[in-house]
C-alpha cells in the first residue's frame, strides 16, 4: 500500500471526509468515521486507523481506550477523492456496545443489514451536498436543482428498462444500482429519506 493517498479535504467546509471501515477478511462494514489530513497522516504512519472526533474536537485512534484497534491494510479514495474506503483488521469488537460492527447491534436478518447500508449511503449523500460541485458529481446535481435531479432519475429509469429487454445481467444490475443511487439523491433533495418510504410500505403491507 502506498503512503500517498490523494484526498481533497477542501471539498467540505469542516475539512473532514467520510471514512468507511471494512473488515479486510469478512468484507463486513464495521463503522463510519471522519478523517482530516492529520488523522490520515497518523493512520498511515502508525498503521492504526485514526479519526477526527467531531464531538471531542480532536484526533483519536480507534481502540485508544479499549485496546481494540483497527489495523490498517489499505486505503482507497472514491472517484471524487472525498470519501475513503479503509480495509482493516480489527483486534476486538468495533462498536462501543461490544458488537463486532456498528451495524449489527441487534440480531437482524441479512435483508435488514442490506437496508442499513442504504441508510448509510444516505449519510454520504447528505455529506457530499457540501462538497465543491466542480469536483463532486453528487454536489453538482444538487447545485443544478430539483428539476435536473428528477430528470436524471427519469433517464436512469429509462436506461434500466432498456437493459431489462436485453440479456446482459451485469449491465442490468449496474443500471439498477444507478437508478437506486439517484433515487436516494432525489429523496434527499425533496427533504425526505428512505425510512419514510419504508414506513409507507410497511403500512400498506399491514393492511
């Protein structure tokens, strides 16, 4: 792993970028934290995943109190260089509740775990709204307004329908992912979230 990781911390007014931590072996998403330039530097130097605490206003290394560190394996920036995927090896429970992951505090089904990922994705979309539109595709959509976002959802829906008529599973799934992502952006732009949509579906299902 190279020690040079290209990250644009200037995209957000607070100088922080989201950092998603994934277990290198199991691929389970362990937690979400935030890093500034100093936290990234400490992480690369010590090989222990380190964040910036927004509540305590300081750098902190995961496990500095519990001893349950996250040993760094790799860091991968996203296409906009404003979100990090960190692959690490945990030396103990990750969540403060004692759970292995912050998304598994209770015994939930696999399907519900997947839904939790979509809620996490919503937090990333909300964060990217504040990014520089010149460097962030998501931010550029918000800057162009609700009409452009709605138009984009329509375009992705049409592309999905077209792919549904062909026999390329990978292209179909990619278009489905694009549609879902832009749908989440549209919900956010309208001031809503996925949970509100799920609540409506649950009410319909109970009738």
